[in-house]
C-alpha cells in the first residue's frame, strides 16, 4: 500500500504512464459497443456512503451493469461498502478480493483494472487528479460534485473536459437536478420566455448541522482530516462548494451563463469547536451575471435554524421556482413525478455510452463549481471578485504530498485579512497544531 501522493502525481501530464495503463488509440473509449445491452464494467473510487449509493444507483439505472473493482483510502470504508453492495445489488456485484484496493494509490489500481466506467466519489480535494487520470486512461466517468476546491483544480478539470470531448468519453456529474424531468421542463419554458427576461433570482441551501467524525486516540492529523473532510477548505471546498453547488448549478442553468462577479459575506458563529475544522457555517452572496441580472445565494449549516432548499427566479412577466411551477403570463404546474434523479443520471450516462453519443457535463459542472468558489473567496476575503481573477489566480488547495502524518490546520479566514493569493493549502499564516483527542 502506498501512503504518499506527491505533487508530481497531481501535475504529471503523462497520467497513463504514471498508472501503468496500456495505451488506447486516441479518441477510442475503452468500451467497444456491439449493441444496446453491452456489459459495462464499473469501478468505484471512494467507498463512503455517497460512492456506495452511486454504485447502487448505477446498477438500478441500466441493465447489464457489473461493479468489478473498488478503491478507497481506508480498509474499513471499503469493507463496509462491500457488505452493503453484496446485500443490495445481487449478481451485479462481481468484485473479487484482488480487485479491492486501499491507500493513496487505490485510484490508480482501479483504473488499471478492466473497467469501462469509473465512479469518482472521494472527498472533493482528490477529484481533479482522479478526473485527469480517468480521462487519460480512456474511461467513461460518473463524477460526484463538486469537481474541485480551488482554481488550480478547476483548470485541471477544464483540461480534462476538453480531452474527454476529443476522446469521445461520456462524463456525467452528480448534479442530479439536470436529470430531473420537472427541472428540465420548467427551465426549458423559462428559456422559451415563460416569465419574460429573467431579472433576478434567489437560491438557498439552509439546513442544520451535518455529521462529524470524532478523532480517535493515535489517529494522525492527515487521517483525521480526511475522515472529517467536510470541515476543511482544502478537502471539501467549504459547504458553499460541497453542497450549495447544486443550487448554484440551477442558477447558471436558468441564466444560461456563469456569473461575472460576486460580493459576499459569511462567517463561523455556531460551529466553532476545532472538531469542525476551520470552515464557515453561513454564507450570503450576490452574483452578477453578464446581462446585469443578480442572483442572491444563501447557505448555512446551523442547528435550530429555519431550513429551506430551493430556487426562485423573477422575470419581467412572472416568477418560477425552476421546478414545480411558473406563475405569470404563461403559468404552468408540474405533474407528479416519481422518477428518481439519482438513478436517472446513471440511466442517461449509460444510454449515451451505448448509443455512441457520449454526453459530457464536465465543463458545465466545473463552471458551477467555480461559481461556488468565487462566492467562497469573495466571503473569505471580503472583496468583490470577478470570475476572471479567481479563475486565473494561483490559489492552490490541492493536497500535494500527503501521507499519514502531521498536518496543521489553516486559520479561520478573516475578511479584510485573508487574500485570494495565499500560500498552498490556504495557510495565510502559520498553522495551528491539529487538536489531539
């Protein structure tokens, strides 16, 4: 087992050589299609609850799918995933012991396996390198959101999106609203002018707290931070990126563009214990789009507060929640739908592969991820920031050289003090020692 992932691993352009994969003809996906029921062999990288759920949804979404390889940093997570999949997907579970991999190099070993499609569901910090390696290896991809935590990672993902397009690879992201027929129909109507010109919008993900992982005696800084990954900007991107990206993706979808700039505020008022890392627990952002329209974004994770998740848009001739109804000159009410978008996204992915018309959502989800990063950085710094300056910045939160050892915790960002351009891993000042159990 390899316990170190170096910066060179992240930035090498020869990803196929790095993982020892056989060369594929340029532009030819690994799956050779013979019909609409071809067997698709799937590998899973990241065996937590979301990754295991995505594997289950993939099997539910299409016929003749087999899960054949699993990879995770930790043995216990992989073992839990195996047990759940054996219980829930029946004969579609075809993972042998020699195709279960752990360690920082587990992703490489999964990609070396004979798979056609890979599911990427590790903490977001690792997404850019996994996407880069998967596309270089000629694999179709289902990637969870977000796809990066910093502009350096976003630029890697944009390059992977372009290469996937050239190679004819399908890439679908876990922004499942894009695969919900009610969102699709409502937003098509908005694009057709059902509420006139869209002037403004509001998007929300306000909820209580989420899980945390308590540090155990003898656990290294790195192991704890990776297991407790929600609460570190380097690993999750903060909750505006990790979670609220769903609503921001809807805003970009409705507006047909990404924002030009953002002004924001946020802070850390409730989750102040070191067990919650250094991220904020609330954000409020005003995004300005190229046509001058404004979208207000609000997200928080605070127990005991009002909870609301959704979107609303205002046009010159009406309003809409972007899924259930349109009010105004061209009213519409959505029919009842029992379709599960978490399954449908896999149905659509597999259908595009088998039809030889691969869908590629990678640039789309990368832009939505950068929208969230733009809002986060505007709040962290207290400055109005533009899309271009954030995208071009040298902010780099990629893990770099990582092993099971010591790793400090960056300070909580301070508006007016924290800078967009700051040392790697967000350490704008000497880091504090990670709290011990």
